[in-house]
């Protein structure tokens, strides 16, 4: 018994592949509605995995030029998220717009010391240093941007750290 390949025109066996669904012209085919519909039938983890399958299927349809755009890929691009699962989890939340906005990556060097650190790294690179440890500045900037530090308190903490290293003999 030979099996024939599945085509997009198999509407009775594969209702997701119907032309109305693929082109997202029919109501209920937005990414949010697809994920929510699946989450009512299964647990959340399974719904997230199914969202990833749907995303890959829509990518396949885009490469075959059966649809113009993958809505999950558009959401990932718009909110700067590389993975589908956080997008799907945000779509399942009670306020998806705010949750999707929270997925946006934080800008680099956004703390009160950020401009000085960015200028320092740029200056050292212009002088010819590799400066491959810039991630340490970025991590420190994230911590100082998310906490309520003031400039003098940060300077005190850095000074205390240097003093402790000198007293112990670490340099």
C-alpha cells in the first residue's frame, strides 16, 4: 500500500491546511486564538509545544509561498524574541499586550552609568584593545539599572570591593 504525499488541498483530513485558514481570512486563525484553543484542550506545556509546531508549519508554508507571512515570526521580530514558547506563553496570559511588551530586550547601557561605560569601551577599542569582556560591563549595567542605586552608593560599593581585594592581597 503506497501513501500519497499530503498536499495543502487536503481540506477534509487536514482542516488547518484549508485555504481559508492558511491565509488567515477566517476568524479564529490568529496566533492568539490558535494557542488559546489548544490550551483549553490540553495542558499549557502541550499547548506551547503545539504552538512551536504550528510556527514551524507556518514557516514551511511561507517557504512554499502558500502564505505571505508567518504571524509567529512577525511577533518574534516585532518584540525581539528569538523563541516561540515565550511568545505563546505571553499570548496565553490575561493581558497579552503588556506581557509581549515585557518580552522586549532591554537596551544596552541604560543605567545612570551606562553612557560612561559605553564611552569607556568605545575609547579602549579605538586605542586598539580587544576588550572582549564587555559583557561584564553590560551585566553590571543591568544590575545598576534594575536596582535603585545612586551614583555615590555605587562608587562606595566599588571602592569597598577594591579595598577588600587589596587588604586580602588579591591586587
